C-alpha cells in the first residue's frame, strides 16, 4: 500500500473508519457477535463507548491514522480528521432534522405569531386593508 499516494490512503482510511465504527456502534454483526459483545460490556465505560458513534470513531480512527500518517505531527492531525470525516459520513446517512413549529397553547393570540405557514396571515391582510382605507399606498 506504500505505492499509493496520500489521498487514496486517506479516503480508504475514512471509509474504513466509518465502516468499522458503524459496525461496532449500530449493527449486530455477523452471527450477532457484536451484539453479544455489547451485551457483555454492559453499562460500564466500554459499553457506553460502544453506544456512541462519535466517541467510538475517535478510537477506531487511531490505528487507521498510523497507516496513513508519515510522522508524529501528521498522526495527530490525521487521527482527528479521520474521526471527523467518519462522523460527517454518519450524519449524512441520517434522516434530516425537521423543526416543527410550536402552536400556542390555550388559543392565546399574541399578535406576533403567524397562523399560516406561507407567511401570509390575517394581520397582513388587515394591514393592507387599513392602508387602502386611509389612501396611504
């Protein structure tokens, strides 16, 4: 693998970091081996590590960084970059976060909340009617 340049090795290390981390944190594994390992680790520090993709990617990236880096300073930066890239890949694969509007409880009208999603509201219509009535266009 020494004949490959830096970038092909880095991309392969990113993908390998994501794959191993995803296997350990989110999958049961072949013949449920990972699931049984996770159950044996319980709720201790290692069991908690297996439940957190971001934490686990940090440790999975370390040996991958050894394969890619050329020196000690390179190792530290590549280690963090591999973990960060694996976390970004994990986030890309998740469902997008949708923020739902909160409707006021109890039917209280605060005069500032819009009642329609399109941005037009009764207040805008009333305001336009007022301007036409006064001739202030």
